[in-house]
C-alpha cells in the first residue's frame, strides 16, 4: 500500500524542521554555529515552507522545491565535512587559512562578545561523523522522502 502524499510531505518538511530545532538545541548547549553551519540551515527553511505550501497546492512543483532544498543542504554539509577533514581547502573568514589580519591583538584576545567558531574545526562528532556530516546524511534521507512525495503527487 503506497504511503500518502500528505504523510510524505509532513515527514519531509517535519524532518527539516526537526533538523533546524536540533541545530538550535546544540547552539543552546554551547556549540555556536560557524558560518558554514548557518549556510546549511537556510535551505531547511525553504524546505519547510515548500512542504507547507505543498500541503495546500497539488502537483509536484513544491515537493520538487523541497527536494532541491534538502539536496542543497546535503551538498553544503558534504562541502563543510570536506573542509573539516582537510579534503579540500576553502579560504573563508571562518577557516584558519582565511586570515585574521584585519583584527587587532586586543580584538583577538578579547573575551567579550561572541567567540569565533572556525569552520575547519570539528566541535562535536558521533560515530566518527561531525555535525556537518550528520546534516548531510540526514538531509539525503529527506531528499528520498521528497522524491517519494513527488511520485505520490504524480500518482494522485
């Protein structure tokens, strides 16, 4: 028996909402996000919105948008994992190679304000995978749910 389009949309959009909630939970637990972590969050907002609209509008267009958003987050998570693991070098302000030349010594040593979080440092991992890696893996799972929702849209 095929799973309903509505259930698939709720699981896919709800999965993005859950990943966003998890990201905020970890932030609340003292793991501030680096800029690349933020990049991975933005497509989830799009996926949640696409899912909500898709619940009201028939057809495959909004589930396709959700799938593309989840795929974008997965790609960003893979890119971030590569930066963390030194598979490739991306020079940004949040990597050690990005440089801090515009800051004074006092600014670098200050304990005031937000602490700098480096994108090329793993701050937490489980089963050998960092938060960025888990984001990529779970987002790929959401892509599968979105694709199933697209197929259900075409069936019904």
